[in-house]
């Protein structure tokens, strides 16, 4: 697929971008990924498209999980929200790896990235609409080049001290 792996906000070009549209991926976009079902996509002010995958390999559409700044209970899943205008014209402040506390709160084992908006809304890529684990955030730039946000984790080899 020729996909680039990126692991920080500066490299992703997301910081300071506005969300201008929320929509379902088209059949053409879904087919390009080789997926059976489309994902919801966030379209930014420079035409960059953000969309969730089940995993970093792109093995299927994921879902966006959203935790609005004032919500204390369960996260919301974008495809189940009838009105998404609350996301429009919000600015991406950062896109960073989830903290251990955030992973614990969501009940997830796999490290992932979180997008933080200017109103402190958090957006995660989830593996599925039940929030069973994190997914991966894919970024398609205006030129059609796709990147995936990866989370670098420390790998420990048994018996090796480092």
C-alpha cells in the first residue's frame, strides 16, 4: 500500500486544523482500502481526511469513539450520533498517544492515539462500535497519500535487562 507510519503530531500536520465535515466514506474510498464496510471520516479544512481502522494494518473499518468534554459516562460512537455538528469548526490542538489513565478508563489494552480538540473533546479510533479495544487513526492528505498514526511502545525481551 506504500503507507507511511508516523508517531507524532508535528509529523502528522494535524495541529491547528479545523474539522469542516463529518461524513461516511464513499464506496470508492472504502474500496480503495479493501474494506467491506465504510468508516465515518472527519474532513479537515485542507481536505485531509481522518478515518479509523480496526488496526494499524488496515484490516477493516474502525469507528470513531468520542468523549465530549462534559461527558462523564460512556463514550459515544460517531456512526450512532444523529447530529455531528458539534464537531464542525473545532480545532485540533494535538494528536498524542493515549495516557495509561486514558487506556484504563476506556478498558483498552492496545496503545493508540487521541485527538484533542479546542473544547477538550477527545476522539479515539476504536476497533469496533462496542469499544472492545483501540483501533488506528489513518490520515489521507489532499494529494491522496495515506499515513497511519502508530504508537511506539517499549518492547521488553524476557531475560534481557535494558
